[in-house]
C-alpha cells in the first residue's frame, strides 16, 4: 500500500470515529440521565455518566400500566406487521424476478412510480376511513404492507439465485409456491433478515400513523406514549406515584422511557447483524 493509501485509511478511520462519537454521545447522555437523581439533573451535572446513581426512574416506568400497554401494542404491531411485510414482499418480489413473467417490466414501472409520486395525507386518511380501519391496529400495518424500496432489494437478491435450482424443482414436480417455500426462502435468509430488520425498526419507531389514525389511547403504541411524556410531562398513572419515590424528576423519567423504547431494537440487532451485512451487500450489487 502506498503512502497516499495509508493516509486515506487514517483519515477515513478518524472521520468515521468522530461521526460514530457524534451518534453515540447523545445516547450516552440520555442513558446517564435515566440513572441520575433529580438533584443532579436539575443542577446540570449529568453529561456522559450518571450522577448519584439511582433506579427510581425505571421504577416509575414499571409502575405505569399505560406504558406496559403501549409496549404490548408496539410488540403486536412490530411482530405482526413485519410478518405480513415479509410474506407480501417476498410473494411479489419472486414473480417479478422470473423472466417468464411477461408483465414484470410494466409492474416494476408502476411500483417505481409509487416511489417517486406519493399520495398526500388527506387521500390516505380518507381511504383508511372508508375501509373502516380508523382506531384499529390494522391502520398501522396495512398502509405500509409493502415497501417499494425493500421490494427492489429483495427482487435483486432473487434474480441472483441460480435459475438451475428453480428448474430442477419444477422438473421434480414442485409448483411455484412449493418452489418458493422449499428452495427460494431457505436460500434467502440474509435478505429476509435485512428486510425484516428494516420493517421491524420502521414499525417500532413509527408514531405518525398512530397520530393520524388512532384516537383511542388504549391503542397507542409506545412511541405515541413516549411522545406524550416528552411533550407534556404526562406520566399517566405513574404521575400519581411520583410522591412515593424519592428524588424523581420528569426529565429523568422521560430519559428512562426513551431508553426502554430503544432497547428492544438494540437487543435484536446483534443476532441479525451477520445476515444484515450480507443481505445489504448482495442486494446492492445485483441487478
């Protein structure tokens, strides 16, 4: 490696390290506040490490049944929605990857148009209302059932699979569904894990759809409950319990709720990382 190449590697490493720090520091600050006492938070002493270590903020969260209910709603939306997303996306991506499907180019153009031109909020709301999906969890799942971007990545992966495998399955008498279930999907773990992570993060972090389509607070997902707490200091049933805890501040509870909302995705990602990297690489270089 020449000198210029080494200098570039050093510069690139330092730059990426600085960018990583800029992303990690806010999370460390929130984590530190969630474990700090109200006196330290109000005095502005908390930076990157907890001051006057305490678990009282998390005790307040565990005492609020509305947060538990919102957490359960988010789990249902994420698990159910991601399952539907993967089934529908794979079911559409597979035929679009096969050359014998003569209408595939026209369908791909239609899908591409949806990526460029998106319907405004009011027509979407009217459709959801006319389908009688308002104040139901289906309103948070069905509108985002298939992502055009994820569809193109999955289709690119399917195109890269050897066509001989599909031909041999057909010779053995397997139909299209059996071929897809027994041949295609077992070979598609990287792209399925990648798309599953994309869909799951989108469902877990989404609150705008609930803001538009859900009026029943019992159906609020965790992000909507977090929004209420952060914007209005509404601690729900736990608010009446604050007097039972020593040195509790709304800011500390807010930070604790943020950590709780981020934790599930942080826990799941390491298990999917190897598939995630491989799936993104293959989906990006295949055409």
